[in-house]
């Protein structure tokens, strides 16, 4: 691997990311899968970095799941997006940052489609007006929330309590970065680092002391694939694709996986359990899986937040091996205590994959 | 093992690095002209049993290079030789089939 | 005549006796083994034939004509024929006359096996009798005949083509030993008899030699050594005989009665096949006959080498030779002893094991019920002019017919058969038989000679007459259903292997062609016709290797100076058309164009 | 007065035309932007179909233009139509008034790094056809291992690729790939060699024979499918993915070297030249000839002629033939104008 070559490409795919004043929209599913991640994003950006991040309870889904599951037409999805933009306009913001990769992809696709077909934009404006009497300005800057963390990665590094370094050996931790397909595969110039060698997560890992792993199936989808998972008959394809990725990354012995998409960490995490139960195979050390994180969770760990406040107890694959390597202090007994310190009870342990 | 109602599906990818091509290599030694196939498909188009069994020497020859099961096609060949007649590269297709029938297991 | 040696024995006969004992034991044992290997039906047939007067007569006639007089060789080339009959018949006569001498002059010694062979040593001339001088004359005469044959054989080693055979099989070491010992036997006998002639008497060959040798050599000293040498030459010849081509001498004498008994080759390694293999005299006629040997290529794949390798059990070479052959049948047609080169090869092919079984690709063809069912065959679908012409002729003649294979897709099974997959071919045949019989036709009309041979020999179609299109069209003309006029174009007719040698049809195509066009003949025609090189018989010959064969066959056709080439086989048509410098047409097409 | 003729571009078209024009008795100027003559061909190792070595070929071509004024490392700054013809101001400060101008500016090799998915410049063992020729010319290249077990060739890199901005077929790459595949197989007989192609376009003299040789005598594997992505395995090999379109299944293979057949693209300089000399650009982006069938060497403007790959992708013999034809056309044009 020639590092210079990659850097040349990364230099070609840089996008302008304003330093402050962002209108923030949440993901539909992340709040359920990894409930602390979005909270941590707001916590870090507002309280640690002191940025102005605006959020309104009036925003809805972008329609992405329905759009990608072929249940609503593109115009409907665009009208929903138009409403989101109207909310941003009404709040007085012009920088728009969605938390979801599919949303980000949809926003990019919508804006690019409007640029190519202005008559469609006019039609959507009309639709929106007919539906809810709202008007909107298109965002001046559109960035995914991982773009923002990437943008502020060095500021986070400065405040870091832990680094992605093995405490015992002093070696950088080997981190697999997995980018959501909708981040830049459709519009390479809209993602940091482009489509082939995206830099957004790699930049964070490098900045925080880790070592990025580039393995053959790096580009491959996590296996979610919307319809592949949503239709049970297709679910075998979904898990097979995840399996393919793990088989490919296995020889590199990764310490953790960092992701920036709502679906990816979920499927990379949960399918490890399914694969283990179906084939008996686990991919981490000593019968454990490879822990999978959102970039917010990793940022939280780097900044020294308590792992249980980051919601890491909700992961299927135990995160403790990574915490131990990083030297993060945690109370194993507190893992299953609620915010009110009440015992939430321990979940049933799987047969084939070791969990703490 | 837990039944989830779905299982890992088998990959359809041909992995040339790990694929066992010994059968093809063996065939090439016996019928060197088989290397010259350019996949024009004349053999399959003229094949006497092609219309019943989908037989095509091209598919057989390509299939064994890609780990496909070509036994059904092979077993339907009547050796009539039309494919030999039409092959523009002069591949000895009958010899190819007969030898494959011998070494295929 | 006086019996000169009281004991009637001299040690120099021992080598001869050893050789004789060895060869008799060997052949006797081989005979028993071969008879044992026959199926009981064949064995019964064989033994019965040996006591049936007609076959006895046939056997004697054939053995005399073939083994001694070599009549077929005379037909091929007079010098070649003389060379063989002089040695074989001359030697035979020497043996017969030798016995006669013993019976006449020293009847008490007839029980001594070696006496007739070394007669002149053991006797002394008492008084001249007319009887004796005639016999002595005959003995010397036949010795001269044999020696002239030997001299020709020696000359042949230098100038082969004079004998009408361009190439011989490369002799093995033992064959050379046999050859040289054979060459040595008769000059040595002549020398021995010459040295002894002043005692035993002799005739025009030996007496003058005796006189001549006396002038500068002396006879007494040389007498015994030459008798020893003669005996040794005989011993060597007989000891190597079972391992050389000279095994054909005893083998052919068994082959002829076995063939006359109606035995067929059933297994290429046992019984009758063994006899055929040993009967091959390695004469090399098949090398020149073989279309594959053009430009001296593939010589080692001719039938003479097949028999040689079969004797050696060299599996690799046997397979190679068996797979390569075009099965054109010319070697068999020209073979003096009738070695079935193609048949042996098909049986060899049948010995192979196939991991993939054959399954008949089921067809759901429904055939219309008509009087005549026309089967074009696979190859005709690649040469549609034939099928179209036959169809047009049938229509013009008002024949009630339909196609058995209008869109192709049916094979007669002949290619599978020649590939040696006999059981598989039978399953094709069974399916085709059902289809043909279900159609309810009277006549199965076949235009492809490959299919025709298969239908003739391997199908059982009760109530259905299988006919080739050539006699069928001839019949249409004879019965005035169609009329043809003669065109100005002169065609040379190429006899397709499967139609000519395969089905014996030589005259009918010429008759039909002659009715519609001019006819010329090429240098090699009828049973000597040269295969077009496209034959499906060969399994391993590649396209590139066949090119020269086709060109050679065409060049032979061009010797006729005809305007165009006519043939009666789709495979020949397609193969010739690839390289021909003049039009190549099927007879059906020619006839169809000349219908008025 | 001797008439001046300026040839822009010192590749094989420029060299051949310079020789012919000079021999016809004109004052000939050859302007070359690089520091050497011979263009792309000069850096090639051998040429198909007869495997002629290029070095002596180019040497002969250069020695044949004695008497021609050659300006190396020189570009045309401006072209101006004047009464006598065209006035060219060169970057070396010299101005020439020419009665005729021959554009022989050639092509540009596609920059393989633009096909990011192939990882040229990123993966350790990905090279281009030009790199391989340089290596065969004796240049050291770490990217080619000492004993490769598997070598791949990707046809149509940047050619027939609308997204790369090149709809044209680069014409020679199929043949070059087969040539190079054979050369690699000769050097590394134990290596498996794969050619990934979309169509094999082997139109020229003896090209198909080359293909047959590659199959029959060298056992080179032809895979009909375009490589979609390349990645690096843990042991530093390359994993290549394509669809085997002849069997309709995805295919992957690990290679030790991957050679990208960078195609011929428009030379970007012709854009500038076209503006200066008011020449038209054809719909494929190359210079537009008077017509593409009988008059490929004449531009739309009097006195400006074309030869070689400035009007489209060309083979070496086509280019040389065009150069000679252009020399004759210029000669006839000048005779007519006298």
C-alpha cells in the first residue's frame, strides 16, 4: 500500500465544512440501535467543543428507508426532505447535518437531482406548499455528522483522555473503518476522501492514534441492503455479505470496527452473533467478537466518557476487550444498571460467542 | 445451532486462486486444441442435443474452467460431430468430450 | 541311393531339431490357448467347419492360394507376388520333394523328422536313375526359385517402389534376425548341398558348384561347417519366429479356416483377434493405403503398427493408434490376409471406461405417417444442398414422403458406435427404431452413407426397407417417375468410405451420375478410394492434421482432369469443399439440376 | 525562396513527415514539447505484430531528418493567419512564418490513477502498460515481483468509458495486452496470466494470429469481464474482482502484478491549438478533419494538415502512412498555390 497515493486522492476529495452553526437532524433507527450515540454527538459538539448545533423536535424521517425499500416514490421522499429544509430555513440555519448516512445520501441525491432538473425542484416546492404551506431555502452546506467529527478530530485529540493505542504494548490499535454505502458511493465528491478510499473515518482513527486496516472487502456493503434484510426470505443474503466482510478482515486481527452509518454497526454487531450461532465461528480474540462502534462512541471513549454512559452495554459483541486494551476504566458491575442505578437484569448469554 | 429461519447463502463467486482446475489442465494435455476456444458459441448453436439438453461444448469447456457441474451436458452428447464441423478454430470437440467423459468424476 | 550314415544321425541336426521343437511347442500351445479363448459357440462352429467338406475344400484352396501362391499379391504387383510365392511355394516344394526323396530312396528313414531337410548329407549316390535326376533337378530348380525370391527381397531393401509398395514397417531387431536367418537358410543349403554333391549327387545348381569349389576351396573341409550353418540358420529362424512377423506363416494357416468357419472378432485381445494380429505379415501395404500417411506422417499409426503393439501389449500406443484412425477401411480392403484394422480399433475403443454415462436426450418428435421416411442425418444439416435436392427430387417424382429429422436433432448412433461406446450406441438405436417403427413407414430413405451403414448393420426394422438414396433415385429414373438429361460437365466420382468399402456400393452411384453428367475416374477409386480426411471415425486427429489428407485425396481426384468432384456423402462434401479448387457436388444435387 | 513548413509534434508522425517534407526540398521545422524525439513509441520496448525493437527504429527515424530544424522543449505559443500562411510564435522566442503547418501532436496516455478503483499509485503491484514497457526496456520496477505466480491485464482502462470522458476505443490496447501477456509468460513461464477484456478488438494484420498464439501456445486465460475493483490482501497481493460474463458469475482472483492498459486519449494541448489556429474539434474530442473518410489529413483550414493520433486513436503503421500522405498533400497544396 502506497500511503502517498492515498493522500493524493484524499486531497482531491476534500469538501468545505463550516466550523459552526449547524442544523441537526436525527436518524430514525440509530436512536433505537445505539441510543447514546446521537446524544453523545450533541454532548461533544455543544459541551466539549462549544459549537452551535440546533435541533428541533418537529423534524421527521427523511423517507429514506421507505424510499430504499421501494415503498414510496422519489417525489414523496423529496417533499419530505423539502419540509426538513423548510424547518432549517425557519430556524435561520443554512448548514444542514443529518445523523444518518442514508439521509445524507438522499439529501445529496435530491440536491443534485434538483440541480440537474430545476423543474423538479419547482414541482417539489409546489408539493410542499400544497401539503403544509411551507417554503425553504436549500442548505448552503450539507455535511454528515461524521464529516463534522472528522472536521473537529484534532480538537478532540487535544482533549483526549485515551488514545486508540494498546496500553500494554504501546502499539496503535488496528481499526477497521466501515463507511455506509450511501455516504459517497453515489456522489464521490460529496464525501471526504471520495468513494474508493473514503477518509472521513480513517482521518479520525489516524488522528486518535489508531491504525487503519485496509482489507480486500473494505468496500463491501455491511449486508443490511434494506430489502435484503427487511424481507426475511432474503436475510440469508444479508448475513452472507456480512460474513464475507468478516472472513476478509479476519487475518488482519482487527481490535475494533468504526462505522458512520445507522445500519452498519447494527448489522456488523448483531450478525456476528448470528454467524457464531450458525457456524460456530467468532472473529475476535479468545472466542469474543470484534467490537463494533459508532464514531461518536469512539469519540466518547477517546474523550474519557464512561462506557456505560455511551450505551456500550447495548452492543451484542462485548466491548470490554477494546476497553481493556485502551485502558478505559469501567465498572463491570455497573454494566447493566439503569440511569437511575437500578438493576436492568442481565441478558441471556449466547452459546457460541463470548460476551461479558 | 439456532434456527433463525435463514442461513448463510453459498457464494456464487468463482475464485480462480483457489479453484481446482486440474481437470482442465488434464484435458489440455489430452486435447491441446481446447485452449483455442474463443467462446463463439457455434458448437452450442449447431448441437444436435442442444435443443433438448442445453448442451454446448463451449459451456462444457468453460464450465470446467470455472468449477461448474457439466456432467448432465456431457452425458447427453451423441458424438455426432457437428460441433467439430462448425468450430472455426478447428477444436477437436469430439475428442474433448470423450476425454472429459473419461476423466470427469 | 545309399544311406550313407548308418546311425542316420549327425549332431548338426540338433539345432534344427531344437528350433523345430520350440516352434511346434509354441504354436501348439498358442493354438490351444486361442481355441480356449473362443466362445463355445465359436468353438463349435470352428470344429464343425473342420469336418464339413465344403469348408475343408475352401480351406485347402485358400491356404494354397493365399499362403503359398500369394495370389492377392500377384494382383497387386507381379514382382511383389513373385517374390512372395517364390519363397513360400518354393520352400513348400522343397519340403514336399524332400519327403518324397526320403520315401522313395530311404523309406526306412521317414520316421526321422530331420531326414528330408538334410537328405543330401545322409545319402550317397549309388547309380544314376531317371527318377533321382528328375527329383534332383526339381530340388535344385525350386532352390533356385527360392533363392531368386531371396535375391529380390534383398533388392527390395534398396529399391522398394519397384514392388509397388512404397513403405514398409520399420523392422524390429528380432525381425531383422529372422530376416537375415531366412535369407541365410537357402544360400547355406545350396552351399551345403554343393559341397556334398560329389557324394550325394545333385543337379544343375549343385554339381557345377561342387566342381567349381573343388578348384579352389575343396569340398570335404567345408561340407560339415555349412551343414552346421544351415542347421543353425534354420534353428535361429524358428526360434525367433514366434516373436517376429514370420509368425504370420502359421497364424494365417489358422486364420483362413477360422474365417471360413464364419468366426468374427469379438474381443480385440482374445481368440480370433489374436490370430488376425499374428497373421499380419508386416508387409506394409496398409502404410501406403492409409490416408493418414500422406507426407510420411502418422506412419506408426497404421494397422501394421497396431498389430505389432497389440502383440506387445503396449497400452499407450494401442490407445493412440486406435483413436487416431479415420476408420476408412482401406487397409482392410487391401490387406492380403484380411486384418480388420478398423474393427480391431473400434473394439479397442470399446475397452475404455467412461466416468460419465450416456443418457439418451429424450425427444418428443411426432412423425407423420407416410410411405417413405427420409432421414437426412446430422451432417446433412450442415450441407443443406443435399437435403434440399433429395426433397426436390422426391417431390418431382411424386413420392409420398416426410422427413424424420426436419430440424435435425437425431443421430443414427454410428459416431457413438465407432467411438467404441457400443452400449450407448445401442440405446440411440433403440430409440430411433421406436421412432421409425411408430411412424408406420414402408421405406427408410437415407442420404448419408454413415447413417446408411448404421441402419443396414445395426438396426432391426421389421417391415421397413432401408435404402440409400442412390439406388432409390436410380429406381425413380428406371420407373420413369423422373427424367434426367446429361449435362456437359464432367465429374470425377469420389467413393465415400462408408458407402464404397463400407456398404460395397460402387456401381450404382456411377450409374446415377452417368445418367446426368459426364464421368471420369481418378487414379485411386472404388475400394482404393482415398478418404476425404473428414471422417468421424478418427477421435484424436485434429483439424490441422487433416488438411494434408484432404488435399492429397483431392489431388488424386484431380488426376482425372474432371471439371468437378461428385460425391455421395455430406461429410466428404463439406470436407472437400473446404480446399477444392473446383466445384464439389453431391450426386443428388447434380441429378436434381438435370431433371427435365 | 524556400518555403517554410512547421511540424508540431516530434513523435513518429512528426519524424516521418519531417523526413518526407525535407526531402521534397522545403525548409522544415519540427517543434517538440518534450526533451526528446520519438514520442510515446520511443519509450516502448517492442512493437507487434513482428516484435520489432523500437530503439533502432526511432534511431533510424531521427537520423533520417538531418537538415530539419528541430526545437526541443518548445511549444507553440500562438498561431496567426497571415497573407503568406501562418505565423507561429514559439515558446523559445522564435517566430516562424510558415506556408503550411502540420499538426502531429499525438495523444496522451490515460492517467491510470483516475480509475481509482484500480488503485494505481496506491497498491504496491499495480502498473500501466507504459510502466511495463519501461521495465522491459531495463528500468527497475519494484512493483513487478521477482517470481510472480499470477499476472493480470485489464483492457480498456480509461477507454470506452463515458465516465472517464473517453468514449473511444483506444484500438491498440487489446493487441498490446496480448503482446505484453505473451512477453510476461515468456519471462515467467510458471505464472498464470489473465486478460480481462470486454471485447477483443483485434482488427489488424496478424493480430488474430497473436491471439491464437496467446491461447494455444502460451495458455493465457482470457476472462470476458471488466475489472470492477482491486484491493490488496494481507500478504500484499492484489485481489481483483470482475464478472465472468460468459458464465454470468462474479469472479475474483489474486494476482502478483496487475497491468492497466491505459488507453489513448486526446492530447489536451490540441484544445489550445484549436483555439489559436481556429481549428474545429470533432464530436469525439479529437481534431476535426475535412472529412473522416477520404480527407483525414486535411483540416478545415487551408494550409493546416494533420497526421497521426491528433485526429483519433491510431496504430503505428497508420500514423506513419498518414505522415507520408500529409507530406504529399502539403507538397501538392504548395505547388497549387505557387
